[in-house]
């Protein structure tokens, strides 16, 4: 089973890019789009100067419980940049969604509760809602995470979409929203240093 088949079996169809799309990113955006593949894992990620975006992370059931996922995340953390990813909201009828959120929470990721993400799938034509999680070595504002998500959406998710799929995804302004009232500000904007809400773990 090749790397794409592994991802395709694990992730829902509405979250998957086509193989052609991903191969094109690996070829034409090889400076920022990367594949880390081993016998028991596939990690697709984007690395820009100021952040890392995890596109897909798959760990084989044969290797679960051996700390492989943790090692892969640690390797990205060593880059010293904020790490962002999209995750499905917890569906209690699908234990994988709960396990995924529990894993990232354990790894220190927080839920960017001020960021909304709703995209119509070109595969199913249904609205797909995702939650944004992030880890940061420094106190990162959710406004910054939001701007980085827009950059990822424009440069990676919608790259040559009309050419690849025959139609275009919605613009970032329709897919991503920021609730300013709910955004966690940067530390210098917090007057009461004793109540730092950015330290709360993701909980959904």
C-alpha cells in the first residue's frame, strides 16, 4: 500500500486532496511542502518561515502505543515555530475523532476557539466543518494563527484547484472566520498576567 492509499483509507473523502494535487505540491512547492514517510507512518506538512502546518498525519495501528506519533510531533516542535492543523470536531459515534483530539491535547495543542472553518467539499458538495488546533513555543495570538491559516488555504489547499478538480474552492474569506471577541490576545495585550487563558488545553 503506497503513502496515498494509507492516507485515503484513514481520512474522510471530504478532507482528502487528490493524489495529483499532493504530488503537484511535492513537485512544484518542494521548498515548503514535505512528505515524511516510514514503514508505519505518513506525515505531510508545510513549513514556512514563521510556522508549520500539518496537512496529514497517519500512524499505522501496528505502531500505535509505541510513541511514534509523539516522536513525529516532537521533530516538528524542534523547528521552534508554531504548528497548526485542522481536526474534525469530536463525533462520539466515531472513536477516531476523540482519539485524535486526545492525542493532540496531550501533545500540548490548543483549540483556536475564535477561528471558524467551514468549506464546501468538491468531492461531496457538502459543508465540511473543522476545528483549528495549534501549538506554539511562544505566546501566539489567534489572529496570527488565523492569518497563517489563510496563507495555507491559499497556497496549499486551493493550489491549482480549477485545473485539478475542474472547479474552484470558495475564497478564504468565506471559509475562514475570526471572532474578534473570542480571540486570545498576545501576552502584551493581557493586562492581568495571572490569568493567561492561552495556557488552557484544547477541550471539545
